């Protein structure tokens, strides 16, 4: 991605002409004044230093500016269609606000950005590998090796028992989003195909601070035995999605390898789709982790018809998950398209990470917070609830040997 760092308008004077008129620089006629104001919740005072990220969608050119003490930032940008995000944090919350497809065309634009608070999670998604790899030295491509890695980002031991996960409708970020009404997402998250859960009775699967957990969403086998550019998922620490009754397609769900423990098979809480293999987009999934409140039995919840809305204009049903149940979520955009559309609200993920190409072995990784990692003595990952900032595309899978 091409990156241009623009500071506040006054600092641009030298770039343009060095002349000022009433405190504002003269700017070329093809630039437009953009004013962004961060509007915080009641009880949270506006302050300077919030980061405003501005991305021109078609070119992926990005700009970054900071707000002043009154919560406002000003810059000048050319015509285009932009994705604008404001992010900030205090001791208690992460704040984000995003506007998608903002048209800038030969006129000044002012935006009031409502800053949505959210908590950083204890268990976060560290890696999503969904894009597949080459079968080299054989011909063709391969995608039966998808996995995610979870990470304990907290100071305490966490237990994965009962942690639920799923992918959202629509499967891909490109094309129309049938859930959008008047430009707004629904007040629930539409988990499609199936709700999955880590097994256990409560304390069977502890994860210490800084430790990882691998979830094989496709074959929990050593894929490198046949395809060297793939990964080995035949590991005793792997949680394996294997249910030959609900997902009988052995190409994607072969019997797990000898090192995988049956007590670590992922539970299918409910299956709502008809596919014979678990469906995760190869180029642009949205993946979430969530837990129901202690007062809610997740198995009862998913069976209730009121919690199984139908995809608008389609026949498939989803499970409606309240956003405040979410532990972590990541939105993936496809780099081969300029028509990506958000599926997660700002309170879950205010941005998105881009997968540039499929079948290249590339993977999406969360960045480490080097300062906190050094302080805590174990790996601490960035968690601003904005995947644009928190994630990057890695050339090869982290499990590739």
C-alpha cells in the first residue's frame, strides 16, 4: 500500500505555495478541504491525538493525520471515494468510528464521527489462513488446509472451553451485502453455515498468557506430506473441526492425523447450511469469536426460530449473535476488488485487513505490540479493534516449515 503521511493543514503550507490567507494555506484547485471531528460518548472529553486514517478505495493510497485538542482534524485531499476511520483509546476503552465510501468531489466535506467504545479482548485472533497455496511441484491449487490461531493477550490464564466461533453472511466482502438496510448493518451478527465451539467442561483447556491455540477448520493432517507449500496440522495441540456426519466431504475434512486428540474435536453447536464441508471464504471471510452470557444456554439459543433469521433474498438461515457477545472479530477484504463492503460493526472491527492474492500461501497475522511484549515478558498483540491497524499480510503461513 502506498502511504502518505499528511500532518495538519498548516504544515502543508510549504508544500503548496508558502502563502497564507486568514491562517489557511493556498491549495491547488483539485484539492478539497476535509474536516473530521471525533465525537465521544457522554462523559468522555474530547482530546487531541486521535488518529484519523483516510484511504482512497480505488488506489489504496492512505493518509494519516491527528486531531487537535478539540477533537478536530483538517486536511486537503483530491477527489475520490474514501474510507475514513478515527481511532483512540484511554485506560478503559478503545474508540473507533468508520465511514465507508465517502465521496469527495470538488467541494469541502465536514464529518462528525461518533466514537464507539469497546473493550480489548483477552482471547484474540492471531492468524487467519484461508487463501490456500500452490500444489507445486504438482499442478493446481489447494485450499483444504485452512486454520486460525487464537492467542491469550491477557495477564491471566484463560480457558477456551465453550468458546464459540463462526463466519458471517455474506461469505465474501465483494458484491452486495443483503443485510444492509439504508446503509446500516443489522443489530445482530449473522453467523452463517454453522456455530462452532471449543469442547470442554469449563477448565479443560487453559491457555496461559502469551500462549496460542490452533484451530484446524479443514483437515487436521500433515498437508505437507503431499503439498510441501502447505502446513502440518497433525499436532497434539490442534483443535480439529471433524464431524463426518455433518461435514462428510473427506477432501476438506479427512480423518484427523494420529497426533490429534479426539477430545479436542471442535463441536458443531448447530449447522444451518447444506454444504458437505465447512465454508470459509478463500479470499475475504469475516471471522468472530464469541461467548453467550452465563445466563444463556447457547445450545438452546441457537435452536430458537427467533434467533435463526433467513438471509434476505435467499433461502439459507443464519444464527443472530448479539455484538456484545463477541470476544474478537476480524474482517477480511479481498485485494483483487475495489468493491469490498463491511460486514462487522465498528464495535467489533472498525477496519479490515486485505488479502492481496489467493493460493500463494499468504496469511493474515496480528502485529505484536513490541513495547508491551518487552514489559510483560511474553508476546502481547495489538488490539485496537481495527484490523487495518492490527493486522498485516504475511508471505507464508506461520506454521509453514
